[in-house]
C-alpha cells in the first residue's frame, strides 16, 4: 500500500499557504498578526543600526563613550543611532519609541520616514514627538485605509466626534474644543459628503445645536431636519440666519461679562447656553452673485461669517465649512475667513492650487500628498492643523439614510432656541416604501 503520509503533509503545507494567501487579501489584520508582525519585528531588530547609519540618522559618540569603546571594549568607534526604548506590536503595525541623541531632532527622523518605510518593508512610517528628546515611530504593516473599520471604542463624546481612520490605524477625531472651526475641501465624488455625514451622525448624538446652511436648496441637509435647530437653503435666508447668529453671539458675550467669565465653559452649568455647530455646505454659493445689486448683501453675509470665525469660539459657536475651492478668487473676505478655519481636511482635488488653498499655509509638505490621491479611492483625504502636522485619513462609508436615521433617533436632543424659531426646518415623516405588487400566476388546468 502506498504511503500517503508525504501527500498529506504536502497537502497540509499547501492548504496553510493558501490560507495565509487568502488572509493576506481578505483578512489583512489576521495575516499581519500571524506573519507580518514577527517578520517585520525581526527585520527591524537585525537591521536597525545599519539602516539608521545609511539614512544619516546617527551622530558621533561623546568623547567619554569613544574613550571607553577604544580602551575597554577594544572595538571600533562607530556613530551612535537613536536609542530604542520600547518596541510594541499592534494589530495594524509596530510602534517604536526612540531616545534621540544630542544632535538629532524629530524633523530629522520625519524627513527620512520614506527611506525607513522601504528599509523595514512596511506600508507607512509616521513620526511624532512624545516629549522632548523622544519620538515615536508608528509603522503600518498593511493598507489600513483599503477597508475602513472604526474601532468599537470610537464614540462621540464631549464635542469630540470620531470621523475617520488614519493610515497608522489610529482614529482621527474632530475636537471642537481644541479646533473650533474647520474647512473641508474636495472635488466632486471625492468624499466630502461622506465626511459631512459622519460629522452629522456623531454630532446628532451630543447635546449640541446643529445649524445647517445648504444653498443647494437643501438637497443634502434637509434630510437631517429632525435634528437641526435651523436650516437655510438659499443665500438670502442664509444671510438672515447669520445675522441671528451674530446677535446671539453678542448676547452671549454680555452673559460672559455678567458672570466675569472669558469662555463658555467657565459659566455655571445652569446658565450655560447650548453649544452650536454651523454646517455650511458649498461655501462658494455665499460668495458668488449674479448681479451688481446683490454685492452689498453678499459683502454683509461674508462680514458676518468672518465675525463668527474671529470671535464665536469663546461663546460656543463653531463653524464647519465645506466647498470645492476656497481662495481669494471667490471675492473679498474669503482669505480672512479661511485664516480662521484652523482644522483642514482636503480630499482629492482637480488642481494643485486648491490643495495649496487648503493646506499650503499650514502644512506645505502635505500638498503633494493631496495631489497623489487616486480617483478610485473616495473618502481618502489629508487632514492637517496649524501645528504643521498632517496625516492621511479615510472616512467610513455612511449612507444618507443611515445619517438621517440617527438624526430621527436623537431628535429629542434638539434644543429649543427661540432666536432660531423662524429658521426651524419642517420635519417630514420618513418615506414609506410601497409594498411590491404581486401578480398571481395564471391557473392552468
């Protein structure tokens, strides 16, 4: 009888290899944990010193260290790389904490991140300073942004809304307390609306008032009516709504002065007004006019927007501005308003100038990353802030019906604000699908 043991062993090996190949494509997190992480960790351990030396990330040792090396260890004095303090594996990559020697700064490590990525065979390498003298290398083992899955712990809280996933596997959060005003740019079909839906879905679950300005006749934001305190669907009503917000801002400043407070959050809870988030879709519609007689109204609307951007943070009114382009070509006041929008998210754009409008003034290095976003990856964007840092992010897919359902579920959180009553949208009942028409089959003898 033929011995089948070798065939069984060969079949087991083939099945294992096939299973790993399937996991690499369909379950990259599993493949990384089983194969990618040990291999990358070993490669990092064995090649770290030579890699840092080739990348120019070493310094000459101190005189004492050089003396000890020559006289006691009787070995060659070599340049010193950053000291590895900690290596930690995660479900998406490898996190390494480095202690920088005298003569190196975090910018030196960040400038070599692309070379380190190729040397260690990982998807991406991002560098962040944790404290003076220490940096953290976050290596991503696979394309985390291919299929976005937000962690279960990513929940909205305290004016913090998780809206996307970074390429290093961490969550990108929109924190209105730290970054009060934001700008979202991108071409058609780039994922701007998806990001807005994630914002609305998260904000709807928080005790805040939502104010919508959608000059496309409300086609995008009208479905959120159960959770909106106000909605303007044309430039004329938007101008009146902004006037009401400015008057409310002035009254809130009077309230701060009455209680000797400098910020909304310094007020006693029983007198503290509800925070407001103003969602503006297609900002260009507020700047463009069709005739000269409309210019005065346009300039007044823009002036009110700029005033809100300059002062409204302290009294809890936050702006979230969205558009395809946003620069001086829109008209007077555009640059002044953009300067107040510190949080920037730029999706795929049609020209380099638009990327520079969004990120060129705060993170010039990110402009080239925006222009490299492919058209077949909607939702991928580059998020930056005034600190100069930036990262690639991608929003999870949320349909309009899902966002609208959340707004209906949390409609009871909509605050009653008397000054916004004239702008309160009409809430229509959810459409009910008609039952399918069933045609009976003919009876045959």
